[in-house]
C-alpha cells in the first residue's frame, strides 16, 4: 500500500462510488529530461483508493469490493476530478469514480 496523503477534509463518497488519488507520472525523454505530469496532457489511469462509498447507488452498483489502499486501473476520462489540500496545504488531485468505471485491481 502506498502512502496516502492526509487531506484537510474528510471524504465520504456517495453509494457505489470511490475516491481515488491518481498516481503522478513523470515522463522521461530519450535524453533524460524529466517532463512532470503537470506539463503533460496525458493523465494517469492508475491510482490508489482513498475512500469508499457504502451501499449501492440507484443503478445497483456497489463499491464494497474495494477498500482504502487498493491500487486500481480506471478509464482515462472516467469520473470527476477535484483538487483538495492536504494537511500541509499542498494541492492533491482526487478523482471520484463510479465503481463500474474501475477496470481492475492491481496486486
């Protein structure tokens, strides 16, 4: 399990949804120049579950098979992104996904 940031707020996703913190991805060019994820239009589709909504949503989707700390793969354009602050004031990207947008767990 990776180290999850401590957010300055408490998250409780709606039923059938999970909050995921996407991995940061730095690309390296052939000459060794690091291009940070903030300079790229490619978004990570892998992240770590931060919070899980309890119960089923109106369509019967249940997120209970996921738990905090699970590494997951999801659709690149799935969900909604927001930025929150961690306890040190640093911005943290959080993505809210329906459980059916998650394609796989990574072990």
